[in-house]
C-alpha cells in the first residue's frame, strides 16, 4: 500500500505550522517546503520523523523539479497538497521593484499552479488540494494591489480546477480568510501601529479549511465577519468598495 503524504508549502510559519500540526496524524509523511533550512530542521525536531524537509525557493518555479523528481522515486499518494507559501506588504504599486513583482507572482501563482500539476499524477479519489487565497480575492484593494490581485488568480484558478477534478473525486478548496495573527502581518507602517479588524487565530482558520475540504466544499470562508465582507463586495459597486477600503487605511500610507 502506498504511503500517504501531505505536501505543504510555507510550512515553517503561521498557517503552515498549523497545517502540519493538524494533518500529521492523518498521513504517513509530511513533505514540508520552505526556504529556511534551519526552520525546517526545527520543524522536524518539533514534530518528529514524519517530517521530510525540502528547502525550496518558490520565487523560481523551476526549483519545484526537486519535488517532481522525489515523487518519481517514491511510492506515495498525495492525500493533501496545501499551497500556503506567501508574502506581501502594504505599499503604493510604484514602490515595488520589477524583481519584487516577479517574485510575488511566482510564489503566489506560478509555483502554486505548477505544484498542483506535479501532484495531480499522484492523487486519487479522496485527495485534497487546499489553496490559500484571502478575503482580498473578493475585491480590488489599493495599496495591497499586488497581493490582492494574486489572490484573485488563486481564487479563480482553484474554483475552475475544482470542477475539472470533480469527476476524479479530488477536492479543491480555496481558503479565503481575513486578517490572521501570523508573522506575515505587517504590524506598523511609517511608525503608525496598524489596527486590524477581527483578527483570527491561525489554528481556527486551518481547522475550518480542513473541515471544509473534508466536506467537499470548494470555498472555505472563516468567520461571520469575512462572510459579511464578501456579501458587501457583491452588493456594492467595486469603486465604492475600493474607496471605503482606501479611507480605512489612509493614515498608514
């Protein structure tokens, strides 16, 4: 019988560690992907021999050949693929360098799509793909424009892929949380502390995501607050939503 594995990107921080913690008893191995080798070693020390660490920089999608080649060598079935790796900052679009834009799109979008294709050959009925998007996928957000746009891609790609894979019994769930207490969150800008409404705990978002994936849901939206924000994005014109958002963050820009 093939070993069941979970492949998790961005596995050494925030949501990633929570996915490791909550999935480790459901699979034979967890293939943890992150850039920092020391953090991967620490993850193995924390969770034990089920952790197989892969130091991969997802800003270059071709680095994923390491996963493709490893899958060719192993007799495994991918029970879970969690595309969680991400980055982002609040700033005017003009402040981003060409390299930063390329790296951001590669991590959030290109590497995500390539890793899905790599893993599909090793998935079967009952397997799950969980892609981490954001509440930002529901409407354009000035000053986190690059981040929000990448999450729109993730949302649309995941919804379409879910329909393609439905007949194979493979579930694709796109996770759209609001603000989460993780190291990714920018806590201040220009000396002003940023106040985030309805901050969620990473463990709660991950628990809901895994639960929704198990139920075969294609979208996981944690908290009543985010569901309400999603409804408002449908109800009001996009320009009005963007202006409301911009007024809310003006003091930080």
